[in-house]
């Protein structure tokens, strides 16, 4: 694919094991976990950020300590009418 389009950006979003080896084939992997959830205390926004950070720590820092954090896809825009807390 990159031979045809060198600037192609590939994001693996399938719950990929956090191994640096994936970066031979893709630019980023998904941090794993739910799209959104809440953890800790504070406003909904603060609790979502805490949940995101918790997932990164548990799934990437502990699960794959050699994986570079700058190659993680943390999340994009969530557009939802019926999601709890959004």
C-alpha cells in the first residue's frame, strides 16, 4: 500500500498487542479498552481523562513496556446522542 501511496497513515484499531514490531506495518495502534468510560473523581471530563490514562498505563505501559507512547492512538472525536456522560 505504501508503495502506491507513501504518505498513507495506518492505524491498527483491533486490540493489537502493544509490541513495537507492529510499527513495521502501521503508524499507530489503539490504546485498547472502551471508547469512553469514567474512572476516579472529578468532572465528567476529568474522569474520562483518568479512564484514558488508566487504560494506557494498564494496557501499554505494563502490558508492553517497550511500545513507544507517541505511537498510540488514544481517541478521536466521539459524536453520540445517547452515550452515558457525554
